[in-house]
């Protein structure tokens, strides 16, 4: 059973006493005391105060799955001020999942009968899915629904959509049957994990998977699979390199062909924006170098300014020169 702490006696205790009196047994063995959802101004939700919220309103505006996601994401603290922020996040996640599913399904014709994870990104995503499965199961046993929802968000939005899907796009567009088969298998496992959080969109996508007769709601939970556990951190270097590239435009040298291929596939759409950003940064650094050189060439400044000020200016100049050299400026 699940309840708010404000009605433990009015609901849970009375049900237990009534069950013992009339049936000789208690109606449930576990009670989850969940968050109290208050109005946005912090007051309790009440019809008499006019602070209540019809749950159909966010459902109609954002969707049932997004509303469910938002409430689960906000279940980590005792008192929560109602906000549509996490519900909007849920809607974006559902849209992202739908779009990546369309990408895979539209390129799944001719997919092999069995998944054949060959490339690094395929072994990595299967390892990440299994690691998240274990994380979600552990969170559920401790009734930490917010933690499980957060883990599923990062797996879906970040790992699956932003990295795995981008990395396999070239192979999908080339009608690679092995890539399509592995993508379908990975998507299937992802949908099963997401189903308790987003039942409607996952069920709809599941119904479009080839060869799936049974509904998702009665499909088995994924079994532990440590086949690719060693690959769970395989893209750490590539992800770090992408972060550096997005931040500064600097490309980090990667060791393997797989890493370089995945990096190129993921950052390809961003190169134009990053090149523009890098050009502006190069221009800014050139101005800073010119300013610092002019100041340090001024004998009056060097002779009259406190030594620590002069030393700080020299350090700035050296730093600007290093950053400019790294950007190829």
C-alpha cells in the first residue's frame, strides 16, 4: 500500500484493524509513506483553500506518462511543492524515446534474426542497460522511486539516444542487418525497463516491434546479463573528449579506431556550431594576448606596479598563449 503520512491513521491503521476484526488478517504487509505534494506556494492542497489541482489538467496538457514520470521524480523528499518542471522533463523524455524508436523501426527491415553485438557502442549499450537494470532493482527494493526514475532518464536520454543511436545511425542507413538486429534487441530491453514509469508510450512502441505478439505489460523482466559488463565504461574517454570539444573546440586524441569513429558520429552535427564558437574564442584570446603584451612592455607599469600584480599579469599572458595554441590560433 502507498499513502501520505497525513492519513496513516485515517486509512492504513483503520484498514489493518478492520481486516483483523473481520477477516482475521491484515490487508497488506508493506506501506510506502510517500511525499506530501503541496501547492506551488507551499500550502497544502485543499479544495476549501482553492489550492487543489485536478490531476486531469497536467495529464491533458503533458500526457499521462509525463505526469506519472514527474510525480515519481518528485518522490524523494517529505514535502514537495508541485511544479510542472519534472512533468515537462517527462514529456521531453517520451518524445525522445518515440523519435529514437522511429529511427530504429524505420531502418529495421532486413534485420538479422538474432542480435549480434559486434562494435564497441553495441557492447557498451547492452552493458549500460544491464547496469541500469540492477540499479533500478536496487532502488525499488528501498522504495527510492526518484532514484530509479533518474537512472532510467540518464540511460534513455543520454546513453541510448544521444550516444548509442547517433553512433549506429550510419550503419542503420546502410541497411546493416546486424546493427538493426542489435538495435531492436537493445530497444526491447529499454522498453521493458521504462514500462513501469511510462506504460503508455512504451506499450505503443512495443506493439510495433517485429514479431511481438504478447503485450509489454505481461512480458518478462530482463534477466541479469553480464556478457558485456567489462564494457560499461568503454565510452568514458569518448564522452570526456566530446565534453572538451563542445566546451572549447579542442579535439582530444583518442586511442582506438572505434573511439574515433564514435566521436565523429556523435559530434558531427555540432561541428559547425563549435567551429563558430571556436573562432570567437580565438579572437577573444588574441585580444587578451595583445593587451597583456602591451601592458608588460610598458616600463612604467612594470617598474611602478606591485610585484605580485606584474607576476599575475605574466601568468595571465602565459595562460592565454597556451589556450590560443591549443585552439590552433
